[in-house]
C-alpha cells in the first residue's frame, strides 16, 4: 500500500493540475482509508468538483469533503480616513 503522504501529494497535484479545478489552497489529510479535504472556495460547484477529482485520484479512499464555501464579494465603498 502507498504511504499516506504520497497519496496526499498525488491528490493535491490532481487538484492543482486538473482542468476542472486548478486549486492550490486545499489541504489533503489521509487517515487510514479516509481522505479529508479542507480549505475554502468561492462556490459550491467548485467544492463539488474538488471532491470528484479527489475521488478519481484516490478511488480506494472514502472522501470527506470538509471544504467551506465563502463569499468573496467585491469590496464596498472606499473608506476615507480624515
């Protein structure tokens, strides 16, 4: 069986290089036969795509997608300090 750190590196590489995701900021942790994805993305669709790519990269593991969707909206008005 492949060492957990190598599996995690393979999954992280897949998340970064896959045309559906191109994501660098996701942490991948392996615990036994389980794979945990953690981090933040700007949309639910991206979250789902990351889970799918992780499953494809390590189909032997059970994927737990703990990625949070956050709102990266445009900033409001400029703040003026006197």
